[in-house]
C-alpha cells in the first residue's frame, strides 16, 4: 500500500508539474509542431499574431471557423528558385535572388519567423538548445518539459527560438505530443496506481483542445493526400521548376528633337557606334521622331536541383522579344541606360527575338554552417551584390538605372566563384571573382571566359567585395568595392564610316557609360577601373522607407598610339528614393526616386560618346507594384528624363510602362 500510494502521488505530481511547466513555457517559448502542419497553417493564412479581446473560458469555445484567414493576400509572389524570395518589406536582410543586366537580383526581406528550418529534431537535454540560457526566466519550465517529458523539438542548428509568436495550432500540436508522453508514462505503471481523479484531469484537458486536435488530424490527412499526389505527379524527385513571365506595354516621347552622339546608321539601336569628326569631336545626330508604342514579352524558366538537400544546381533559361522605345533616344554606348524598364527587353542578342538562351548556370553548396560557396560557368553577379529592399526589380523601382548602381558591374554574368559568409546577425561578407560570360553579347567578340584566346583570368574580369552591416532588421548598409579589368572591344568610326580604333563602353564597360577611346579615335590598352559604392535601405515605419546609392568610379585610359597621353575618366552616380510598403494593399510597394546615372567629373575628352556638352542627365521615376493574386501583379511606372545623353540643351523625355507579371 505504501508503494502504491507513493507511485500514485508521483504520477499526480508528474501531471501537475507537467501542466504547470507547459503553461509557463508556452508564454514565451512555443512548442514546435510537425513541420508539415506548421507550414500548412502558415500557408492557410493563420496569423501567429492574431488575438481576440473577448474572454474565452474554454478552448473548446473557439472553433476553427473563427480563425481569420485572408486568402487574398499573397505570401510570396516569387518563388525562391525563380528569382529569390520576396517577403514583407520590413525585416530586411541580405538575399537572394535573380538580377538583371544592370540591376540586382534579388533582395531578401527576411523575418525570423519566415526563415524557419522545417526539419526539427527531438531534444533530450536542454543543454542541446544553444539559445536557451539558465538566466532565461522560463528556463526551469522548459528544462522540465525537455528532460522529464521529452516532448520538445529543436532545430537542426541547435536553437529553440523561444521568442517566436505562438499560434493556437502550434500550441495544440505541442499539447498532443506531450499528452502522448503522459499516456506512455501511465501505461508503464500498474493500472491500480492511477486514480480516477488523475484520469478525469487528463480527460478534461484533452477535451479542452478537442477542436484544435481534430483540426490537426484533418490537416494531417489532407497533407498526406496532397503529398501522395505531388509524389505521383512531380516533375522530378530532385528538381523544382519555376518560372516568371512578363507582358510589357511601353511608350516614350520627347518634347523636341534629341541630340545623340553616334556615327553612321542609327539602327539597330543596340549597335549604335561612336565616331569622331576631322577635329576629333564626337559625331552628333538628331532624333526627330518619337518611337511607337510596343507590346513585348520576357520569360524566365528556372530549374533548381538539389542532391543533398543543402546544395543547389541552378539552370535558368530565358526568351524575350522586347526593345524598349526609350532606347531610340540613346547615344552610342548608352543603350538601356535611361527610362528603360529592366524587364522590357530581349533575353539574348538583340534582334534574335524569343530565341531561348542560357541565362544562368551555377552550383552552390555549404562550406560551413554560415559559409556558402557558388561556382559555375555563368553566375549572376546581381544575385549576390548591390541588392536593396526597395529597388528590387521584381517588386520595387523598375528601370535599369534604379535597380542597381549604374557604375557596377562590368560583369553581369560571369564564370568563376563567389563566397558568401554570414559572419553574424549584423555583418555579412560577399566576395567573388568572375570572368565575363554574358548571354546578351555576341560570342564572337565577348564571352571571353570561354574563349581560349582570352580566358577567365584575362580581360574582361572583375573582383568584388561587399560588406553588409545591419544594426537592426529595418536598416541595411552595404559597402562595395569592385576591381575591373576591361578588354577594349567597342569600335570607333570616323565620319566616312571607317574603323579607327577600339575603346570601352556600354554594358561591358562600367564604370564607363557611353564609349571611351584615346581622345582621338584611336585604340587603348586594357582599362583598369576601381569602383566604390554605398547602398542603403531603411524602413522608418511600417509604411515608409528610404533608400539610396552612391557610386564613384575611376577608369584608367592608356592609349596604344605612342606619344599620346593617357589619363582617367572619373564619374559618379546617385540615387535617392522614398518607398511606401503595403500602400493600398498588403504586399504592394510604391516607390519614387531621383537619380543621376552617369555624371562625368573628369576626363570627358576621352569620351567619343556619352559626355554630351557637360550637362548632367537625371531621372525621376515613379513605380507601383500591385499584387492582384499570389501569382499575378501589375506594375505601372513613369519616368521623366532631364538633360538626356548629358546634353544640357536636350529636351525632356517621358516614358510610360505597364508591366503584367506572372509567377508559376
């Protein structure tokens, strides 16, 4: 009898201590449910922050139907593999995602709750949770639940993440796990030692969460059915296919004739060439007619393959047929540099409409827990550098000039490697070396990394380092340095159409815009350039943010002709903008920005095109990303360009663009 009484007291004490610890720890350290259930709850729209002000005397009083679910609000318009995830513009971190010829790929706005590793493991000792300290006020309660009852799970990185918000479904899942443990403890004891009072207490507690537990069982059944269907119909066991498609309607107009610096024929637009007259001044022409309105398309298809669950082989295919009307007004070497929406373009060589090209091909894998390595023959520079929360090309500012610094980078896509080091929560370091390998340039002249005559370590190539400092989850400051070795491949003409030399410029010539030669139409040696950049974004309040960039670039000009003196072309660019997240609808983003794409500070005499008369071209851009559904958005944008082509007496240019964006 003494033994029976002692065991019964022990079970009663066990049950009471268990529920006390459960209620205490749930206040700040939530239970971790089955990852599939947790994911399903979040996808359904149940907010962990949702609460009710009405007093509830019993959990059973609250039914599932009372949980507010907003199915109209897209959680993420873009899939990670297609471009890098877009998350609410509030908690800004260093990301991901895709890029453009002259803009960042992918910004990543991460919150602690949205970056939860779904793979959770059973914890048998509280010391296994490295973010739980004995000084935490709920430490003892959590230790009891872990060591006495064994119903707490942790994350693979050894954390518990006790500050996460707790939803009622998560709490119910935790109750269910712990009830099973209690039942096991009771089962191993003699039935005579369990009193009626103990069983009544357990039954009442089970009844309290009957509604939530029943809902969880239904969700598990649904998930099992969906999992079976996906397994039977999936594209591949290792590969995920995602895509983006855009329709663009674009128009551009000037208030008078526009002066451009170009020689010979003005078409095709992308092949406009610079030239110098008999006095070695840049040849000028006039654009008298406005371009017509265009309707174009662009499609990206991304295949992401994982062999270990932690690595990723990315293959991105693209096709498009756009040529933005604003390019009609551009001087030689300034193609796509003002009033041009990034996604209003062809995918490969201009003129080869809707040809399918390989845009990206790289493999990434973890070197250590916080170090990622990326290697490949075609790495997208903008996936990893010069990102910004409010000028990400998929959801923010939309022109080539505002998506990224106009002076960065000579290599848009290149062959080489990048190392991504997340030092801690405040600091991230990115470094890369890439040899030029661009899909939008003719391989006979460019794609030097795969050309045996040039190679990866001969021109053109770049080395980049970027340090990101995030003092809070609302502020990001990025410092960038870029070293460029640029191969002169841009032909220079005289007034008779004869090639007189080769210079640098255009898309593979940053930080030079326009075209630079030796000042007399002659060739130059490989150009060495140093570019420094500052990039920031700051979410001041939930509805207002500011962002900006400043870049300074210096390019050394070394003439091949003996006796001709060289020098430097020094230039700067500037961008300042305001952002309005969730304006009109959750997930929407309105931006307005002012920018200077290419202001020549020194060395204008070396510019055969792009220098103008010394004026400073500027642009004002307004864009509004509006998600209609989770997979469809519309993005109207308007651009005002002053002093086009750096001519102070050029009239203004106005550009309008309406983009429809699909993700799948």
